[in-house]
């Protein structure tokens, strides 16, 4: 372990001291990739260590939203307001020591909300922070909560999340890396990719890959290639929230851009927040009409853009023969099973 630590320090130093220009680009890519590999190795050794929070939380409901933030910003207060859960809320920080969950009902969807212990840099070890954040691996959406006292430190939380492999609000890069036993490195890249073949090869060598096929179908960065190699990165959407907006003037709230302002305690903007959560989660209500009967009262909740074929398999365990959209009384139109229904559409299946 000490040895890895030492090599990491040496590499960091070498990267710092290398001038950044055209001539050194390739070498820097190699060093960066080597560093990423060592860091990964260090994590895998530490990951096997003892656990502090000995609990497991099952994913339930139609989607899971996780609240992350420094201690005392109001995460537990927000959980109480969004769900019927009653976690401890206290004036002193670090009041939540284990993850708490509640279920939020919105548009008939059941959205699991998970409140995590507040992160405190000075008080928590890296291992502890890793452990807290590891609960967010199941998240379909992360809410990064700040208050007026911590908003200037947003970068710290973002850096920690990046360090522990979260990639917020970023699409997964279209890169595949196939390892081979021999044959050297074969690079297939689309026009979008502006990295030179030489640089890509340096990165892969730094990662310890000397034989394989890499296919890049996006405007990839060096980090994207490193990320794709390790395969353990979590691509998840996030909303940055400024809580306790009641403590600020309207003018001050406006100045804090890119944050969604709320007051959990005073209940300000919470309906708007729920709507935003619903939109980002890409949830849809599909109303089913059994043949010859009334439309079912509770819709089926689906995530993303499934086709009618996929939906019929999910509810009947097999593919429907036909599907119809119902538009008002006596208005029934047959649609293809490849049709992707929109929110609130009414569907009748023939099975
Ligand atoms: N003024 C104001 N105070 C709030 C608001 N939301 C929460 N608080 C207060 O902030 C304090 C901390 O709230 P918690 O919900 O316990 O915060 P937490 O983020 O869960 O804290 P830890 O579990 O310690 O990380 C409490 O005194 C809350 O009453 C808000 O919208 N406005
Ligand atoms: Mg709490």
C-alpha cells in the first residue's frame, strides 16, 4: 500500500512538472492513465476494509432519488417533506448517522427517497465518505443539497463524487474497449472524436492495455477513455439545490445561479421540485383499458421510453398481438407494437 501511495505521489509530481504543450501531450496522456490505474488499484485494496455503516438498502418503487450534502443543510427536513418518513432533524449537524428512506408518491409513481448522513470533510475519513456515497450507487437521480452557508463549497462535494466514480449529468461516452491476447492496439474512431490515434494509444498503454480493439463514437476526452476502461463509473443525473432560501432576499437568491432554490422547512418550491424530479426521471403514466371494461384508475408507471411491445411483455409476461390507443369515447386506433406511448396515453392490448 505504501508503495502505491509513493508511486501515486511521484506521478502527480511528474505531471505537475511536465510542461503542457504539443510535444509533451502524448507523454502526459500516458502519465495520466498510469495515475488513474494506480488510484484504481489503491481503491480496490481499501474497498475491502471494514464497513462502518452496516446496513443494506433495497431499491424499491419506480425510481430512487438520493440526497447528498454537507451536514446540517436540511436533507432530513426535505425527506420529511417529500415523504411520510420521519427521520431525525436537529439543529446540530451530523444528526443522521445511517441512511434513511421514505416513499414519495407523485403522479401515482412511487419514488424512493434516500437521505444520507451529512458529509463532513474535517470529521470523516475518505473511507467513511466513500461508504456514505456508496449508497448513492443505486440512484436514478442525485439531489445535491446546499444551504446559503455551504453553497460556496459546492466544488468540494462535486470533486468527492468524481473521485468516487460518479459522473453527474453526463451521458455515458460511446466507447467500447475489447481486450485481446495479441494483435496490438486497433483504434476505430468516428469523426466526432478529436483525439489523435497516438494519444489514444498512449492512454491505453498507460492503462496497461497493449492488445485490443477500441471503438470511439463520440467526442471523447482523455478522461472518457480512462472511465470507459474501468467500467465502474456511474452516470447519473443530478439537481443542485439551494435549501433555506427563506434566509435570503429574493435578490440574493437570484444571484445564486444554476441552483434550484427551495425551503424544505417553509415548504417553498417543493411542488416545483417534485415536478422536476418527475421530468428528469423520465417517468410516464400509461393508463390501461382492459377490453370491454372501464379504464383502470391507477396508471402503470414506466421509466424511459419503452415500446408497447416491451410494456405488454412486462404486464402479461408475453408479447401482445395488437395494441390500440384510446382517444375519448369510442375513438380507438390500432398502433404498432413499436409505438412509444407518451405520458397519460390510454392503451388497450389484445393478447
Ligand atoms: N431556515 C431554514 N432552516 C432549515 C430549512 N430546512 C432545514 N432547516 C434547519 O436546518 C437544520 C438541519 O436540518 P436537518 O434536516 O437535520 O439537516 P441534515 O442535512 O439532515 O443534517 P445531517 O443529518 O446532520 O447531515 C435544522 O435546524 C432544520 O430545522 C429551511 O428551509 N430553512
Ligand atoms: Mg439528516
